[in-house]
């Protein structure tokens, strides 16, 4: 920053605007803070997670350069709409429109000067894609008697995806910022790259939509009890456990000692179930139905005659798995189950031997 405004060599009109900017820097800094705070709050309330949220006040040297090139088109400093600028970077292209709706609800948008760069490109061209809103802070949202101009000056909000942001930075560095005209062959390469990034943006959004639809379909199948159509994975198993399928067995086990059932997540059993060869929720459900009586007998042997008054809500599932593993794989089957559940340990071998002997004695195996 030059010490004297006159040292920038601007004409009188631009020099006066630059002096006004220098006088108003504290107000612009305050505006930036308010804009950033409001955007952060509205995104959080809207449940939107973004990859970037930033704001800045245009540097004096940058403004002086802009006035040198285009100063005649501005009557007053307030005609410049990007002295304060904010940028919201999303993960997915469809979220840009969601965020723009939130921004328009919070701030006053100058629609005449706002630009959707995405719609300016022809159907056979690729390039800069971003949504730019020119906004004001309404007094009903925020005002400060120390900075009355804060509600008069406009600011810019740019909204784009991470890949659009990558393109914008590359294009800025290789073209605009470099200070020389880019040869046609490089422009063509940049355009091809822009097309690839646009395609990737669209594919990421499509895949997310497809996965969302898939999860909803699986959730509905689980709710409907169509377990054979549902593969066993983290999402589906969590939905299955939400139905509390082992509740009745746990209540039967708890009644042995009039014990309390303490809720514990059953998700650690997902990997052991997979290793035992179960592929669908239908497999899990058939195992539950077939082995519930045997799991209860094992629990009866384990805790009757003890003073145990609290059991984990996973005890029923654990005993079903133990009996299943013993019948299908013998003592080593129990060892493999315990290793999958607790991690490999020599103690699992001793525990498996004891448990297997109990199961054999109870069920005459």
C-alpha cells in the first residue's frame, strides 16, 4: 500500500474514490465480519456442510488497479459491488442452488446486477461456472450506528462447487493473473479440462442421488420385513437393529435373574456375522429365529445361580452367534467368531474351548 493516495497516479475522480475507500476500511472490515457470521449461521441452520466459506475486503492495491482500468464507469465508490466479497464452496453442484435460496432469504439481493455464470455458457462451450449474488445487509438483520454506511454498500457472494473453484483458480492463474494473452491451443486445453470438471461435478451429484435413493429403498425394505432382498452392510444392519429384533430374547434372559437390560450398540457384530458367511438380512433373521431357543439355554446355563442383575442388550445376539458358530465350525468356529468380535488374542482360544464345551453339554453335540 502506498503511503499517499496520489502516488497511485489516478485521475482526480478515482483518487477521491480511493481516499473514500481508505476512510471506510474499518466499516468494510465490520461488514465482512457480519456477512461471514450470517452466512455461517444460516448454513448451519440449513444443515448444509460446505467445503469452504471465506470472506475478504479488497486490498487497496487491487482496488487502485481496478480504478485505473475501469474507474470511469463508476460514479461513486458505492457503485463497486465487490469491495467486500464472500465465497461459499460446496461439494455438490445441486447444493449451489440450495445455498443461493438461503442467501436470498437472509440478505437483500440486487437481482439486476447478480449473475449466474453457469447459464452464460453455450451448450457447446465450457469454462467459468459460478453463481454471483450482489447483496445488501438489511437493517432488520443488522445495523450499527457507528457504521451507517454498512447497510448502504453492496457486497458480492460467490457460490460454486469445489471443482468449479479449482477451475476458477487455474484459469485465473494461467490467464487473467499471468498478464499476457493465452495462446489458442492453451485456451482449448483449458476448455477441455473445464468440460471434464463439469462432467465430474454432474457425476458426483448423480451418484449421491442414486445412493440416497438406494438407502431409502433399503430402509423401506427393512421396515417391510423384506429381509432377503437386503444385503448385509452397515446401513442395513443399523436399520435392522433399530427394529430391536433381539428384544424378546433379551427380556427372556433378563427374567432369569430379574435383571435390567442395558442398551448397547450391536454394530460390532456386523463383521463377525459377515465372516460367518451371512450375506443378507434374511440370513440374519433366519439365524435369529432358528437359534433363539438354543441361545436362551446357553444364557440359562451362564447366569442362573449368579447374582447378575444387569445384562447387555447384545447378549442375545452374542449367544445366537456363539451357538451358530459352534454348530457350523466347531471349537475353531467359536475362536474365529471371538477373534472377529474382539480382535485376535490367545484368551479367545481359552474362552472358545470353555464356551464350546458348555454348548456341547447343553445341546448334546
